[in-house]
């Protein structure tokens, strides 16, 4: 059974950086794609970034150039480095692998 645990959220100011981690158990993060999504209050969950099993990455337009997704096979973790954060990045961030979801990490960015 796949279990995902996100960590690293917090409250920061605009322009600051945060690094989210998604720790997986029960399945290797290199076996298939791992995707980060986010959901702002009152809005739908949207795609943020994905890293494929071959290491290919893809980003949503709103985070391109500011966020970087990476994978550590040794720790079975996928990270999301978020730089130059904006108030509109405020959301709950979720990672997904094999149709399983973590519990989410809260990110709040003040202006």
C-alpha cells in the first residue's frame, strides 16, 4: 500500500522560499510519475509540477521558473523547491503517486 507524507509547509512573506517534501513508502518514487497539486481555499485542485519515472519534469504556467521539482531515490522522496513565493501561491499542497494522495502541506504567503 502506497503512503505519502508531505512536509515543509509554513507561513512566509512574499519573495521568500519554501521547500516541500513528499516521502513515499510502499512504492518507489522512480517507478512512475509523482505529481504535486495545490488547492487554494474555495478553489479546485490544480496541477503544479510532475517528475516522470525517467526524470522528465513539467510545470504549471503559474509556477514555471519559480518552482523546481526533484527526486531523491535514496530517500524515496520528491521535493518541491518554491522560490519567489507570491500570495497567490497560498494553498494546500498535495503529492500524488499511483493514484494515492498525501494529507497535504499548508503554505501561506503574506504580502
